[in-house]
């Protein structure tokens, strides 16, 4: 049986989503692309959001990691505007509490 997510509004403090047909919950940073438990779920959801943005389609040197709800961006980009866009998109992914860009170099 496929696992599907209950609406986010059903969560009291927005730190976990309840999984339908299950009595357990998954921390929001551990929810994978298809609603399954995934220890890197938040990083994968951020990477997917970045990949879907047409403005960033030419950037291939950015890596996404996570430490709990903190997203860590790593790599090199050519323009500060791209970095600002990366941060904005990452911050808008459900579950992200902070975006660390200290490992991104702008050349």
C-alpha cells in the first residue's frame, strides 16, 4: 500500500506530518519525495525544488545537504543573484528552518 500524507494543517506545531494509515508520524525533515521516511528527505525536497526552477537550470555545481532542518548549500556559482534565488527557494520548502551558504563560492 502506498503511503500518502495528511494535510500539513493537521499538524499541531508543523514539525511532523502524520502518515495516513499509520499511527506513527515522520519528522518533517525526514519526509522523502513520495512521503516515505528518508533521513535525507528535506535535502532531496530542496534539491527537487531547485531543479524545477527555470532560472537555475544552468547551475550544476551546487550540492544540497541537511543537518536536521538546516539546509547546507555547497559549491560554486557565477552570480550573487543566483545565490539569492537558491536561498529563497530553499527557504520556501516546508520544513526548512535555516539555509547555510558559508560553503558556496561566488566567482
